[in-house]
């Protein structure tokens, strides 16, 4: 089930995202966020979390934002496919 989400980038120095259900990874060069049934990748440098509320699904990152893009999570293959595929 898809949930509503949005993100706003301000002057490539800050990104605010709502509708986040999980933070899959984070370091100073990027964040991978679960939003609905997809993932939002944020890449950059010197990234820090300046606001975080998992109760409301909000995160704010500051630093040098280079890109924000969606990816479709990889589906795990069945045991049958891994053995004989």
C-alpha cells in the first residue's frame, strides 16, 4: 500500500522529507529512506540529520545535497529461482 509522501530541497543545502516509514541507511554521503512502497535515495556530502520524527515520518537533512531520486526495492527471489534460475 502506497502512503503519501513529499520532499522539498532548499538551495541544495537542506532536504525535508515527510512520509518516511524507515531509515534504511545513513552516512555523511547519503541516506536511503523508505517512503511508501519505494525508496528515496539522497546523495551529497557532509550530510547531517537536523530533524527526525519517526512518529510523524519526518526527516530533515542538511549539508551539500547532490541528488534525490527514487529506486524500486529489489524483490528477493524465491528459493526455487535461486536454485534453478
